C-alpha cells in the first residue's frame, strides 16, 4: 500500500470514528496535561456553542463558570496528577447561559509510549433531566410522607401475600417497632393471633372481590382495652390483577364510647340508674312476644310511694328525691338478674319478671314491700323518716299486650291504695297488709 493510500485510509477511519463519536449520545472529549481540550465531539461543541477549532486548545474556564462550581477542575487534576480513574456525578455551570447541568462522568488518564500520563479521556452523560425528576419525586415523597405521618389515621400497604410494603409513623408506633422493621413482615409476626384473625376478615374480602371495602374492626390494645377502628381498604392492580392494597384505619373508640354513653343515657333513668320508661317498655314488649312463642307467662308489678306528695310538701323536694333513690336501691337488691326494673315517672315504678309464676311473683313483691318499709331516709334537717309503698301485680296470658298489662297493673295498684296502702294486690286479694 502506498503512503498516499495509507493516509487516505487513515483519514477515512478518523472520519468514521468522528462520525461515530458524534452520534453516541454522550459528551466525549480529551484533554492534555494543562487541561486544554485536544478533542471534543459534536455534543460538546454544541453545548459550548463553539465550533471544534474554537474549543481545542482552551481550558474549561472558557466554557464553564468554575468560580461557582470548581468540581470539574478538581476531578480533572486527580486524573492528570494522580492517574486516578474517576466515576462520579458532576455539576457544571455553563458560562454562556448560566444554566446548571448535571453529568455522570467517567474520566481516565491516557499514557504515552513510555507509560507516562500524557492527558485524559472523558465521557459525560447528561443526567440533568433525570436529576430534576428525581428531585421532584423526592419532594413529592417528602410531602406525601409529611401528610401520611401527621394525619390522625393508621395508613399501611400490603402485597397480595399480605406482607407489609409500607406503614406510616402512627402505625409503627401502634405496633411498637420501627417502620423499617415492619416492612416485609406478616401480621402474625407483629400482633397476637386473635388480632390477625380479625384483620384477615376484611383483608381477604378486598383481595377476593377486588373492590374497596369499608367496615369496623375491633382490637385489644397493649393494656387489654378494646379499641374500635373504621377501616377503608383499597385494592391496587397491576396488569389487570390485584398486586397489593392500601389500608386506612381511623380510631373511633371515643366515638363508640360516646354512642354507648348516649345509648345508656337514653335507656337509663338519670335519677335512679334503673331503666327509663321508654327502654323498659321496648324490652318488655320484645320479651312478651318471646313468652307467647314459648307458652310462658310474664308478671308485671307496678308500685309507688304512699302519700309521696306529703313527703315533698313536708320535707322538701330534695328529701323526696332521696326517697325515690332509696326505694329504687332497696328494690334492686331483691330482684333476679333476669328481671327488668324501671321508673315510669315521679315515684312510680314497674318491675317485669319473665318466666315466673304467681307464687314467686307474690313473694318478690312482698319482699320489696318489706325492704321499703325498713329503708331509712335522711331529711334536710337531719331527721330520719321511712315510707311505705303499694303494689299492683298481674300475670300475662296468651292474649296479653304489654300496654294491657300496664293498664291492669295500674288498676291493681290503685286497688291496693283503696285497700289501705302498704300492701300487694292481685285478683281481688290483699296480701301483706301492714
């Protein structure tokens, strides 16, 4: 091959190499020992805004604002002076535009025939957009974490096998272990079996149906107290299949307690603590239906305090209230657990006795009459008084309604009054006259 042919071949190869380097999508360059550019591909020239001949022979001071960011020059000197290989992220300020760009750079020394460092080669990939997106994701993650860690709910995520993928701080505190120690674990690894079984009910439902599930869940806390949660569980799908689900559980224990307290207040007479009129009637009506179905009988006893108006007028309403409370307390202690005891209003009371007979009911009524007589009531002036009560008693039959039973027991009560008070009256018979 002639010298001219060799030169032509070499020129062609250089041109091919130049074309290739211009198309690789990375910034490729070489520098001499003084940091002057000896070669730069088209991407480098376009970035600087200069043709190649105005790039070669110049250092980075012409193209970058090294007064703001000197990282580039420091990395170059480590390669040229120490012969190190550098693989690192670099941030550069473009001098012509003031734009900040981020690159992943690989820089290696190149050596002459004697093995001495003669310069360096560099390949830099622009990762500015990737860094921007990463920063955006980090900012969004920080915002999301801030929200999730400060809302008053337990937020968690599980995969299809029900391993934890995420928990917020509140959930980790509930479990009593750091967040990072929850990830990858099953419920059985961090909570009692009975709680796992409760969790499984809604978890299986959201996985089996692929639909959002809402409902109440109840667990015992570390102190053994019952806690109530309103939970929402939402399936997440990948390629059309459920891959995981997100749960949001809010502690509603105080709401449940308030509801129970309101229910208790509605069902309880505020003065005596026994059933209110409304609640007694509701319960008794249901019990009477059950008695009818089973062919059993129910007894109803109505009683009041004899001459109660004279107690109020003679000793004051505070003493009258104490008399009502004392009578209720005395009678409660003489009833069965299955009996229902309520205040109908004023000084009037009703006892409902399911599944009983006449003889047993008469004995209970007479016992209450006796304990009321023996009850001592403190007056405002320090004196002690006692009161008596009259009782009307009736038994149900297969056609009885509770309204009818109340009317009949009321009539029996007034018959006891007519018969001299402080007695139990049933079917025209006076029992236990005082």
